[in-house]
């Protein structure tokens, strides 16, 4: 009778044993998931604490009349955003920033591409020249701006020293209207970063295509304009986007003029860019709400300009590998 009960109970016990085995199989995957989240937790915490929270707090400030000192603030809605479009100085600084980006971004890309083409040739000591040209790109912006202040100082600067040696009168470089040219020179001085990116793109172009064009009788300019530039178009697009974003957020004129955040009012009008006005509103006028609204407006402008650039360049950028979105 006991054997009969065993036979009857066996089908009932076997599924229970199988379910227990299934439960024992799940913990390893659970441990893997926990390990994954444990490793990414520092990044997630940093992203939330250093990006999400500051952005949310800045947006809340943009809806208030906060001065950064008083604990009492009043909710004003979108009045700060309305005031931006009625502030001539804000609109003027935004226009100067757009002109600054329009001038410096193409110049930097062209200078970097020209240097990359030259240093891509089989020259002696080209490694040394590449390092020397790239070196200014790794100099901190503060150090570069202070160096240019010393070079273009009216009384003791090296630039006026050279002019004096040539018998010319000294020039007041750091005031309007000459100060904008000093700013352009400061930007071009760091074109080594653009050169390295363009050089990497040039070395990624298949040599067989250039050799085939040469066999077909194409000149160097024809090969460059019809093969090299189209294949470099993704690299150029990347540099355009990053260059525009960087130039619209530039605060180099502040360092070039005073070297401190409290000296935003000493920046010449020719170099009074949008971010300089933001600093002035934060640290001089204590208009934290208005300055936060200005930053959110700049974010919207950068996003819009980036989308326009990507949309316009859709038919002029050629990829050796088709993007996944277009497959």
C-alpha cells in the first residue's frame, strides 16, 4: 500500500521539485542585474545630482525674481522670458554672439583642415610639427586668455614691441574696435584641435580612391574637392556642430578683458557676448531669475541651430557606412 501511495504522490511532487529548480536558476540573473546597477549607480547619481537637479532648479529660478541672496522669492511665471525680448542689451549681445560664431567656426575649421592637409604629406619631422600645432589646444582657456592679454598689452605687449621696432605707432589692441580681432586670433590659436580631427578623417580615406582618380587624370584639386571633401563631410559636420555650440557659450572675452567674473562690466562692447551678459546679470546685477531665463533661452537657441544644421546638411554629408536610421 505504501508503494501505491508513493506512485500516486510522485506526479504531485515532481512539478514542485521542478519549480524549486526554476527558482534556483533565477538568482544568478538577479545578481547580474544588481551588479550592473551597482556599477552604473555612481554615474546615475552624478547625472541626477549634477545635471538633472541643476537644470530643474535653474528652470524654477527662471520663473522667479530671485536675487540669489534673499530666501524670499516671488513666482513671476514667464515674465523673465518676456523681459528678454524687450532688453536691447540682451538682444544685442545675442546678435554679437551669432556673428562671433559665424566668423570663428568656419575660420577654425578651414585653418585646421589646411594644416591637416599639409601635415598629412610625407614631410620630415611632421610628428613634431603636429605636436607643436596641437599644443595650444590643450592650454587652459584662462592661461591662453591671460597670455594674449600680455602679448597685446598697449604698453608692455610683444605685439606693440614688434610694431615699435618697425617704426610704427603702438595700437590699443584691447579696446574697441581692435579687441574683436584679438578675440578671433585667440580662437584661431587653438585650431590644433580641429587639425587633429581633420587629420584623423584624412587618414581614414581609402588611398585606392585617390590613386584611381590620379590614374584617370584628375588633378590634385579635383581629387581634393570631389573625393576628399565629400568623404570628410561627416567630420566637418561634427566640427561645425561642436564649434557652434562652443562659440555660443564662449566667455573668453571676459578673461581677455578683466580675468575675473566681477569685471564683466569692463568688457568692450565689441566683445560683449551673450554669456558675458549672463555673468553680468548673475554676479553684478544679482538677477538670478532673469539670468537663468537667459540660459534656458540659449539652450533653446543651441538646440534649434543644431537641428537646422543637421537638417540642412542631410543631403551634403556622405557616409562610407549608411546610418542605421536610413537603412
